[in-house]
C-alpha cells in the first residue's frame, strides 16, 4: 500500500472505545460534513465530504459504538472518552512515512463538532492536514442506514 492513499483513510480513523455512559448523541438520521485542508509542499485543494447515517439508540448504548473504523497500521497512543466528547492521539505508519494524529470531538446532543490535526512525515516531505467535522441530527431514521447525502 502506498502512503498517499493510506492517508485518505486516516482522516477520521479511530478504534471503538468503551465508555461508562453512552455518548450525548440523540438517535436519528444524521448528516456529517468534513472539510480537509492540507499545507505542505504538494498542492492539494481543500476537500469537502458529506454523508448521512442512521444512528439508532442501540448503537449509542453499545460500548463498541464509534463513528469510524480502525485502520491497519495505526496505534492508539492516548484517549479520553466522556459522555460529552473524546480526545485522542494516535500514530499511523505505512511504507515511506508516518502520521501523527491528534483529534477532539464534542458530543452536543443533536450536534457533534470536532477536529483532527495530522502531521505527515514522508520521503516526499512534510504535510500538515486539518479536518473539521460537523454533524447534525436531521430527523428520524430512514430505511437505509448509510447513504451519501443528496
């Protein structure tokens, strides 16, 4: 696997974390938007991605509940999870480089807000990536649990 495609999967990579109380997230249909900007030697335009997802009460109550999947080659170094949010730090390694990742997400009932800072060191040079995430409950769940936003 080359390092550049590997980075696309890192933007919100976080393994499931156990919490004593479920996150302060209302069940229902949610719309998430993330904006990623890159500073460094390579000219990469900002990227915006939006998707919708159904979050059921059973999902929220599950100790393994997470917005994202764990990525191969990543190691979680620090994490703190509360009912109101999470903070984490991880490192991901792939051929030719390493990414240091620091993230924060706030759980605000019918909204979530967060950011992820990624510093990539590779043979091509250093890149600093910043991703801002916003989510909003937009109503009750529809029939499809995951769908791209229209």
